[in-house]
C-alpha cells in the first residue's frame, strides 16, 4: 500500500498502495508515505523486486502497472505481508498503525512492519511493542542519505529490532532501497542512531556555512575554498556532497535554489527529537541547543522552512550586510 505524504497534524488515512507479486508464494508489500523520500524508495522496491508497489496515487500507478491502491491502512494490512512506512512525525506513525482504520485493524499474524520514519524513540518502541503484541514483527529503520541517496538507491538504514531474525527479514527489503543496512541494537536503537547522526549533520552544516561565508567575505572564491576544505581536515558531507554555496557543486540543493533536499523544518523537527532524547537521558547539549535555535529562527524567515537545510548559508550571507 502506498499513500501520499500525510500533512495534517494527525493524518487522514489516504489511499495506500499494494505491490502485487508475480509469484503466489512471494510476499505482497505495502508502502505508506510517498513523500520525496518514500516515492524514490518505493520505486527501488518495485524495480528490484519480482513485482511492483503502490502509487502516489495516480503517478505511481502509471509508472508501476502492478501497483494496486488500498482504501486505508487497515485494508492494506489485510492484504500485505510486509508493510513499509515513511511518515513525517510521531503522531502520523501512531495514527497510521494504531488509529481508527489503521494497520492494527487489518493486521495479519507475522506481518513484517518496517517503519523508516524519524520519530521519538519512545513512540517508536511503544508502537513496535504493540504490533508485536498483536502477533506481527516490527523493526525501526530510519534513513540517512537524503533525497539524493533515495533516488540513487544508496541510503543507509539504521535498524532496531527485537531479535536478529527480524533484522534479517527486514534487511532483504531494505537492501533493495539502500546501500548500507546496519543493526544498531534492540527496538528503538535505529531511531537513537538516526538522531545522533542528524545532530552532527546539523552542526556540521552550520559550521560549513559559517566557514564559507567568512571566506567569501574575506574575498575568497567559494569553489576554491571548498576545494581546499574537501582535501583538508575540515572535509565533511556538508562540504563535499551538499555544499551550501550555490554553484559550487552542480547537484547540490543550493545550486537548485535550495530545492529538492532535506527541508529546514524537518531538520528542526529532528533537532527537537534530539532535545527530547537528551532531556530523557540527562545528556548535556551545547552545540545541539544552539543549532536548534538557529534552525528555529531560520524556519521563521519567509520560505526558508521549506528549503533544504543548507539554506542556512543564504541566511548567514544575507545577515549583517
């Protein structure tokens, strides 16, 4: 089952899609969450599986003739033996799985539920345990690699699972959508790894943007400076893959008007998850708290909330002029 990205605070149950397998012995796969990440992930599942999936709804079905739309998550769960979800927030995940006419209402025994959303660790664990209590199998498998990685099929999946057997079962499908699949530990461990990664990512992007902005104001060519950084000790993903200065890298979101990447408002959401986890674990955050405040402020500036989070460079470059 595939559904379009759910945008309401607690989502409506939009049209889900099912991938019909060519062989009667092969599993039917349901997919919920055809946003910028999910659409590309589902496409890889279709092209690298024996048969296709779900649709967003018309476009995906047009591109994948074997995809069938389900009427609701419950309807999808009644037909699918594997369910993949990629949803924006904790409330969406809880509603789709446990809400009225949700997955729980149609769930079959031993159905494998793979949630690749990035949400609160506590919510992820609770939803997984409820599904397991109903006789299903559940893993959390959040993603790193962004839209570029989703399109290229090079994503990294960080997996939390109750046991190695559930991880092995999920890995079969995750490998069709990504390049690296790592078991991080028990239920919720994937979510924990993801927010730690995104904490560092946000810090490195702000640092990269700040360094390049300083260099430009000192008269340096940003492409020259980026080349030096990328062959020196300052090198990081934010400098060599998604450089925040327009026209330094042809495929970076910054060169496309900061469109087509990981939105600033989603980075702010993830930093909120970091803050929640730090509070629960009594972990001090210094740079984490600072970058959260930066992205909160940036997300209130015009349309920057909808732009790739590397737009922090534009915000810095236009300040104090």
